[in-house]
C-alpha cells in the first residue's frame, strides 16, 4: 500500500490536476508510467440511460499531450454506456513520445458502448493512430463503422494499433451501420480474439489503401451484411474483407454464415494459416482480380471449409479464384480441407477466368473436386504419388477408357501433367517389379487438344507379355450419336458424368451446341450413364450427339489378346490331396482347378494357401485317384491404378 496522506481536492475545479494528485498518492499509473484515468470521474455513468458521450470523450482527451509517458490507460468499468456521437482517439502529433492511449474495458460482455442514439459516424474512431490499444469491451449499433482507423485521406496512416477481446455488433433489424472494424491505411497492427457480428457490411475490413504487416488471429466474423433481398436467409458481405494488404497474416480465424468467409482483393505476400469458414452463402475463400484493382499473390496452409455455397450460386465450397481479365490472380492452398458443402453439386475448388490461377497441394476434397471455367487454371500437387483410380482390365478387351477418376482428387475433368499408370498382372503381386508395368505419362494441351505421350516405362518387355502388360495411350472424348425419330425426346448416354453442367455434358443437334437449359440429365454419377431429355422434341432425322465435356485417358493393349494364364498340370497318385502350384495368386478366386476336365468348386472341392507369394498348394477335399489329370490355372487379367505425380492441371 502506498504511503503518505490523502489530500482532498475538488474534481470540479480541475479534473486533470485532481487525477494527477490521486495518481501521485496511490501509485495509479498507466503502462510505462503514463496517466491512469477512470471514465466515471469524468461523469460517465454506464447505466444505459444517461448520455455518456461527454464523459467518455473527456476522459480520453484528458491524456492528450502527455510528454512524459508512452502509455495512458483509460479504464471503462462494468456498465453500458450510451453515446450520441463518435468517441475519438486523436494522436495529434503522431510521434512515439506522446499520447499512446489504451482504452480498457472490464470484459467484452461487461463494458458496452451503445451507439444506437448516434446520428453520424463510427462508434470509436482512431485518428493519426499510433500505439493505441482498445481491449475488453463491446461497441453496439454504430451509425456507420463500429471501430475505424482514420488515415486522414490517406495522409496519416495508423501504426502499431492493437485490438484485443473487442466485439463490434450491429443489428439487422434497425438498418444502420457499416463494417464492424474498418481499417484505413495502416501498418504493424494486430487484431486478436475479437468478434464482428451482424454488421451491415463486412465484419473486418481493410480498405483499398495500402496496409502492411497486419496480424489477425483468433477472430470471428459472423452474419455480416444485410439480408439478401432475393434470399433473406443469406447475407451479403464477408466475415473478413481486404482490398489491399501486403506481408500480413490471418491465423486461426473463423468466418461463418456470411456471404463469403474471406473476400480478398489486391493482397500480396499475405498468408492464411489454419483459418476456418462454414455455412457461408458462397465460398469460404473468394479471391478476386482484375485490371482496375490490384491482383492477389497469396498462399494458405491448413485452412478448412465446410457447409459453404449454401445459396447454391455455383461458388466453390473452399476456395474460389476469379479474374475478370488476363491479369494473373495467383493463389496457393497447401493441405486444405474441404468438408461437405452446403449444396449438392458444389465443387471444392474453382478457378474462373483467364487470369485465375490456383495451385492446391495435398488437398482433402469431399465434394466434386476441383474445376476451372473460362480458361482458368488449377494445378493439384501431391507430395507423394496419389492413387486416383483403380479398375480391372480383362485381357480380351481391345481398349478401356479410364473414366471415373476419383472426383475427390479433382481428376475427372480435362487434366494435364504427369501421371503414373501402374498395370498389375493379377497372376503376380500388386506391388514390386515382377508383373507390374509402370507407365509415366505426360498429358498436355495443344492446338490439337489434349494429347498424351509416354515418357518413361518400367518393367516392360516387348509385346503384350503376360508378366509385364504393355499398352498404348490416347485421349478420347466419349460420345453417343443418334439420328432422331419424329418427336423423340429421350437419348441415352453411356459414359460417366458427375454434373449436368455444360462442362460435363454437351449436346449438339445438327452440329449446333445446345444450352444446358434446353435439356435435363439423369444418371449423374452412374457408371453406365443415363439419359438426356430434350425440352423440345427433335424432328425426324435430326443428328443428335451427346458427348462428355472432357477428354478421357484411354489404354489399349499392344495386342488385343493376352498370353495364356499361368498353369500347372499334375498327374495324381492314389489318394493325393495336396497339389502344388508355382505362380503367384492374390486371392483364392484367382485359382481355377479342373479334374479330368471337370471344373471344381472352391471351398466345396478344394482350398488354397500361399496367396500373395510365389506359389502354394491346392488341397482337395476328396483324394484323387491314380492317373487323374489335375490342372491348376491362375488368372491373367490386369489391374490398373493411376497415381498423380507432378500435378493435375484442369482447364476449361
């Protein structure tokens, strides 16, 4: 307890002098030895009845020009303080030696500044801000912005300003307000553990002036924007919006139930780390670029999105990159997680427009994968080769289209880049060199369309050897052609497609491409295809062609017929039950046994051991007789798997 006598002073005579004396007697000082003031000593009541504007502003103004300190603490005790005009923190000199004010509440739910009676301006405005701090309070119902950094027409940027545990909340029912937090030109600032909810515009907004070295961490933006007139349950602005930011970071923030979680324009060298976005009307992350404003050049690590595109307007669940011209709008997302979207038929990632470029590394996708439109570019990379497709291939097949690529890897559309095609002969192990043919393919786009070139192979021998299957590869577009009958409306297609958009199903009538509104499609996602139903019946002899919107990879054996499957022939002795085989089988069903030409039944007539090794035994349930001709035969079909190596580039 400080020593010395307490002197009686008149607050009415000189508020500042009185508090200087109180500070002297009780040791009440702000950070770094600055002034400590309590707003109640300047007439603020905090009863949500009286107008506390004058008392609050007086407490702030009382610390101006303090040349002996770099820290002045203004305490706002528990209560709800009504204001009718903007509270302004004004660093007139904007130097490191003066002012530097901390506005300190008692807690976000305890100290509330209610601006519902104001008729203009923000709730709190920081002018020439430098080393100012606002912590542990709430601003409600501001006429415009809840809290604003004012750069004075871009001439005096804010610096080293911090916001901690602050909530800014609007009210959709009273149709007023603007952004929750709005930042004009400013540097080296931080927002931590703050909330921005139900504001008329964006939750956290960096305007079109330059911002550098910002850190936003552990913040939450929810229900920001006005209700969409066309769909009142959806809101029209973003949890976080930035129009011009460089070398800054967003870490562990969350944005839910807005139009966009994060709406980003003109950001360079900005990183998004472990942020989340859920249940937004459009995308979790929306990056825009065009020639009339700065483009993005940003990256993300470990960001997670789910339940987005709830409005079903064709936006991506996770990241949507768009460019309105050829200016490069470049975004990299590493290890992004895209959980189930809010609407069926949603892509996890989209790049739209010639300048839109999106690189995805090691993604987890659970919707329709990645897709580009209007000459956008997407590249999907995996740290290790990634299995994207597997299928059986009977050696009697002349060719097989490798469709049905795993949409969770974003590979069912047009793609280019390097692919590994691994063909396993089922009579050998599915791993290792023996019996495995590995084809490394380069798929690229040229004026002739998508083309494929084999650039390396492993484990191949000349011809279509039963041990090492060999194939040629080409790109093909599955299609079905019809000559219509009079009034015909239903036309089957026999290939797999995943959406009914014109990018997946193309319909031409007499060589004229039909808009997607001219027909409906069923059988989406079905391996055998489905039907296209025309809204207007065809006329007799119309040439109707239904084609896949994307080229597909096709594998053709060097020879249409594989070599004979491996087999062992044994002449049995009397009572013999154990019969060895000398080839590799992966499952008991790969083994066929005949006795004197009669096919025996697995389990009923025999069992198999040694699966997955270089050989084993067939054991007959009933012993053979002398001279029985036993033939044990393996299988010779091939097993394909495709693994992405250098990437999957998707074009539209």
